C-alpha cells in the first residue's frame, strides 16, 4: 500500500500510544516497543502531538468479576515501560483509563479542544484496547488509523492477527497502515532521515 492509497491528515493528527505498560509487555508484545519508540520520536520531531494511555484495573472491576483478572492495579505493572518513560513524560498528555477504550470523559474533552480529526493508534493489545479505541473513534466521526507493525497482543501473534482482521471489518481495510507508510507521509516535516 503506498501513500496515495491512504492519507493521514498530518496537520490534524495525533499519535496515540495505547497501554504500553509493564503489565502488558511480554515475549509476545515486547518487539513493538522499539518500533513505537522510533515512530513516536519521529512524530515528535515533526512537532506533532503524542498522547499515551495507561490502563489501571481496580478492585471489583468487570475484569475481576468476569475474567477473575486482578492484575494491573498498581505500580510497577501499571507503569509505562522504561523504554518509553521519557517520551511519555514529554507527551502532550498521558490519559488514565479503567476500560478498553481511549474515550474517557477526559479524552473526549482533550480531543475536542485540540481539534484533531485523525487518530493514529499503536500499542498493546491489538485485539482489545487498540481495536476498541479505533472502533470508538470511527463511530464518533474521527478518522482512525492503526499502525499494524507498531501494535501487538500480549496473547500472541495469532490474537494480534485476529484483532487486525476484525479492525479491517470495523474501521475499513485502508485504515490499517504501517509505520513506513505513516513516516512517508510525515517525511516533508522531518529534518531527520525517515528510515535508517
């Protein structure tokens, strides 16, 4: 897929790094951390905004009730991975959430106030928080984009692939792009090489 097939409105876009936290990073998902770091660095170098989300579970949550899953309630599991900590600290915002979706009250206000139209998602996990956030963006009239090579599932590659299959059905196949495609669109704003 080349740049002419899909076009992110770079001037009105935000990069959203979803839940790249210690508790979601394992042997299935760790490989995307340097990819995300690279794209976030180049995105920031082009003076474009980056937003991080951070999931926090809580006692009595639906995750505890229905999955019997009580992880990610405290640090260090809830912390952004060390490799992205500096980028998160200098991000436009770090938004906390207690469910799958980006769309908390705080996020809804932030997106409206900033005037962004294109939401570029990457992170963990493709089939849950990334997918749900992208689908919610679609239903709210935003242009959602999923970076396929900068997203992963902590449950493994088959689950990641399943998430991408569902994303194609929910938000459209052209909304799934690679970091190379995104950076090619961003290139005119960069003073550093796009690809190494």
